[in-house]
């Protein structure tokens, strides 16, 4: 692998990640300015979605953060802006987190792998840059092969995460529709917010696959 290919892979990965996160932010801001007709907050939406699935024992809690929403088996944690806001974006993101709880409650097969996949991908990404740098600098074939293996591992786990996140999004939209929380136009906006939130996983996967193909093509051309 030459320096040009290494630089291409690094730049592509960062560019795709930044682009995906920018699109998520812009989409959220667009629908964060649109209030729901029923003036329902993110917390109320999450509560309604969970109760509709028989998950009344799951708590919905406010956390001191403006950027982080998360969920566990027993609770949904919403940032202050999502918890209190009655915007279409807030309702969509709250339902999205509730969708993850639904997965755990239903024993969704990929859900148990998601946490491990995220950790493995993070570890592999930390080593990848070093491996590519040293392999290219000193033309060490074993390191270049290790880099290819790391790419493949990351691609597999990113696929797992993307499928799992997309499923959580589908559950969220279906529940919002079933509980009649949003009207049709609002539901369309919430769907865009949720789908865009999963974009970061799709973008990461696309970047990995493109880089892997580039690496393998370069190796075959030697």
C-alpha cells in the first residue's frame, strides 16, 4: 500500500463521518423548529410509546446533557432539550430511544451484539491508523494484511450496528403511528429525523467498504 492510498483512506473516513454528522444536525435543527400539534414533549412521547408496548415499568429520565440520548433495558435517558421539547425532532428522537428498549424487551437477536460491536469497532479504529501508517512507511506486508483484517472486522460489526439501529427506527415510527402521537406531516418529519440518525452507521459502513475495495484493488495491482 502506498502513501497515496493510505491518505485516501484516512481522508475518506473522516470526510464521510463529518458529512453524516452534519446532515444529522441540519435535519434535527430543521424539525426542532416545528412544534407538534398536540404539544407533546419528547418525554411524553417516549412514555406513550413504551406504555403502548406494555413497558410501563421502564422509566423515562432527564439527563444533564444537550447532545446525548440513550437507553437501557429499564430506562430511557433523554437530554434536557429532547425531554422538555415538543418539537417533531424531539418526539422522533425520544421514540427512537424507546425503540431500543423495545428491542431488548423483545429479545431482538442483534441487540446483544450491538454493544460488543461498538466496542470492537472503536478498538479496531484506534489501531487501524497506526497499522496503516507503519505498514506504508516501512512497507511491512504483515501490517498491511493486518490492516485489511481490521477493515473487514470493522465492516462486519458496522453492518450489525446499522441493521440494529435501522430496526429501532422502524419500531419507533410504527409506535408513533400506532399511538397516534403525530399527524401525517409530523410523522413524515420524525421519520426523516430518525432515518438521518441511522445515517452515521450507514456512512461509516460505506466508507469502510470503499476503503477496503481500494486496498484490495491496490494490492492486486502490485
